[in-house]
C-alpha cells in the first residue's frame, strides 16, 4: 500500500467535480476526496482534512479560485493549488500562476489534469523532502558536535576509571565506586551512539548479511523483552536477498521498532515482523518521496496498537519528539532508526490510523556480491608494552591527550605530543623522523589527521599509523581511511583497547 493522498475540490457543479475525480483516479495515485462549493467549508476543510492538493474552480457564485489560493498561501503555504476553469484567457492564466498556483487546467482539456496532479504532488514531495533534509541536517550537525565533545569527555572518564581500577584491589570499597563511575560513562557511550546515529555520523562497519538471520537471532531476545501479553510472530521470505549493512545497527532498528510497538499496546497485542524482496519502479517512487528505483529488501513491523494520527506521523522521525509522558522516553528511538536507514542508503515508511495499529516498512538496498569476502579478527598473544617505541601523539583535546600520553608512557612507549597537525609536522622534522608510529585524532583544527598522516608518510613511508575518532563527517574522511587500510581506534577507548590497538598497529 502506498500513501493515500487527500484531495480537496472546490467546485459548485457536481458533474464537473465527478469529472475531476474520475481523471485523478485514472492515475497511479491512491487518494480520497472531499468536495465543497463555499468559502466557510473550504477554509474548515483546509485545517481539518489537511489535504495534499487543492483543485479549485476559478469562478464560483460566492467564492473564487484566486481567493482560495490566497487563503492557502497564507495558512498552508506548502499546499499546492491547481486552478480549474471553463474559460480563461492568457492574461488570467498568467495572473493565476504569478499568484502562486501550481498549474491551471481548462475544463475542455481535462485529459491534462492527471499529469498536472502528478507533477504538483511530486513537486510538493520534493519540497517536503528538502525541508526534512535541512531540518535533519541542522539537528544532526548539532547532535554530531555534541557527540564529538561528549566522546572526548567519556574517553577521559572511562580511561582514568580503567587506570584506577588496575591499581585497586577488587575487595576495596573504592573499587566499587570507580566501577560505578565507569558504568555511568559506558551508558553515556550508548547515548552518544544514538546521537551519532541521528546525525548519520557514526562509523559503520558493513558486511554482507541476511536480514532473516538478524530477525531470527533478535526474535528470541525480543520475546523475553516484550512480555507475555505481546504475541510476536514473524513471516520471513525464504529466498530473501542479502544486504550490505552494519549488523549491530540493523539489530538496533528491529529492537527499537519492536519496543515502540510494545509501548503502543498497553493492554497487550500482536507484533508481526515480515521480510520480503521488492523491486521498486518509477510508479512506486511517486508514492514515497524518499524512494529510489532498484532492488531492495523490506523489513516490516506491524502492531495492533493505538495508531498514529497524521500530525504525529509528520514529526515522529524528528529527534527528541515523543508522544510519551515526560520522563518516559528521550524521543531518539525513531530518529535513530531514520539516521541508520539513511546512512545505509535506504528509507523508512509508516502507515497508521488512530485505533488501527501502525506499520513501519524499512527498505534497504539488496546486495548481489560476486564474491563474499570473509573477514576475521587478528588475535594477538603478545604483551602490550611498548619496548621504547617512539610515538608521535596528536590530539587537540587536552585531557584526552594527557590520558593517552600517560598510559602509553607507563607501558614503555617514548611519547612526543602535539596539539595540531602543523605542530606535529614541525616536531617530526625537528626529530628527523625518528618515530615508529603516529597516533592521531582524525578531526583536528586546521589540517585533518588523514592529511597529516599522508604528509608524514611522504617523508617516511615505513612509518606506522594509528588513527582515532568518535564520529563521522566530511572532515573525518572515513572512506579514505578504510580504503587506505589505516588502523583505526574508535573513541571513547578503554585503557586495554588503546594498548591493544597500538600493539596491533606496530606489527
């Protein structure tokens, strides 16, 4: 099922109104109609019916199309209006278009109405998509900036907690206090990951996956989480195509949708999870503003809950928007899903009505690899001490720089620190390149960590590299890091992860 569009017709001649509806019903658009012939009902329906398109007769006994157009532009400027008339000269047509009409149709040429409606709807969808993209970009940039700074702070908290725990006896009362501090920091990491998912700046690690495998694995956990009053069933396409995705993030999508569905069924109910292969064509794309032609797998989650009205549906993917009581939710669940899906080059659609449950459909591009590459983690059994290896540490966050420097120094590394890339280059040159490894943050003021590494490798090709960052944006050049095969340490890192990553990068 596609989007069911709502059309409002302002027309005083019943047969003409029927002709308008008949022309539109011959298109691929699924729609409903409301008709009126007077100003009072028209204005009321614009507010209550919330149409997607207005089709207004140019001249009525007590009202006219231009007045209706002006009202719409003042109160619902995103709503397109097509003027329809039995007689219109060129001057009047120009006046309608200059006034803001999406198009005008002569009643003796109604065959053109279908194409005009499709064009108006597509233009409106593109405009709404642009507004949504701008809104998400602005909020995403804010979330990404917060997450970046927060990750650095969490790195210090978790790192020093690890450091102190290494020095304490587990039976010491202080040990439990420090463990609680570290635990709180770890919970903060999860919140940061949510913010990065919203902003689409989280570093994802993709592999070729079966969505059915993820559903089957997650379903067992969900049944315990959802409770006995929720009947969870799944219908999985046995010939489902593969996808290239981040396993953890796809699991998070399924978990968030299932938990949202449970929260919508306070007295219990049923959740259906379904997977299927779909081929998206141009006709389908007219129904969904974010759709693109191609081959996709569709993950559906249907509940029998309270449903969502149109106003709520228009806001549910916005960060921090929630219909739950104060203190019952962060409003990040669906916006996190939205961010993950967009980062995987897919889209999400919702179909719902108050009292009739909600259906979420997640579309992810199918993957048809000629060869599936299997990856395996390297296992290192050697000690993590540095044995006098010389490290050029580049980090602009003071506390994190001090933490990393201290930990590496105490584990046998000889450390030289720099706050900026330019400072690191000067230090490298003054030491005549006598470093075994450069350990650098990716996002630095001025020159990026990736460019810094390229510069140093040009001077000393055998130099080892370890890069680190807590989020993904244009500055972080994640695709470049991945393509060049540079070792990478995700922030915030623990003491053990830092030492292991350093040792791995030096092998």
